[in-house]
């Protein structure tokens, strides 16, 4: 009859052996999860900052299709989580290496712009991605 100590070691060994491939898979996977308690921040910019840039800017509207259809920043591309695969192609066709991408949604309380910006960084390695502070609400107020 085996003692309880070796059985405990065997269970630990099995758990470690099972965890290693899982961790390796998570680390190597192209859509690997962020293993952090804090969300990586995307730099927020104001309209004044965007206006001061001399480089070309691509605007990305992260709101749903209905909100985009009711109104958006002139020339903005629609790109949201729901229709990511269908809408991404048009943005990538228009993007040039010197473009900065500014993503917006309804207001500061909206998280869609940050989610889209993070996804552009993570999946497409786009570094020059920013979130418009105040979103569509700030844009409309500035246009009045």
C-alpha cells in the first residue's frame, strides 16, 4: 500500500505537467489574453492635440452601426467589436504608415473606443492609436 505523501507528489507533478502546455499555449497564441490585473492604457488625446498634429489622422468610430449612421466625424471609418471582421478591411486599405488613428465612441463613459484601440494595437501591431477624450460628444460640442 502506498503512503499519502508520494500520492500528493504524484498529483502535484501531474498538475504541473498539465499546466505547462496550457501556459505555453496561452503565451504563444496570437490572441493571447492579457495576464495582468490592470488594463493597458491607451493614450487619450483632445481635439486640440489632434488639430495640432501635422501628420494625417484616420478617425475610427467605435459605436454601433445605427449611431454611426445618425452622425459621425467626416471621413471616419466605422469599426466596432460586433462587426470587426467585416469593417476592418476598409480601414486597413486606407491606412498608411504615417497615419495616426484616433478612435472615439459616444462619451468618456463609453469603453468601446478603448476596446477597439486596444484590439488594433494587440492584433494588428498598430502603435499610433489614440482615444479621443470626450468622444463624439466632445466633437459635437466643438462644432457648435
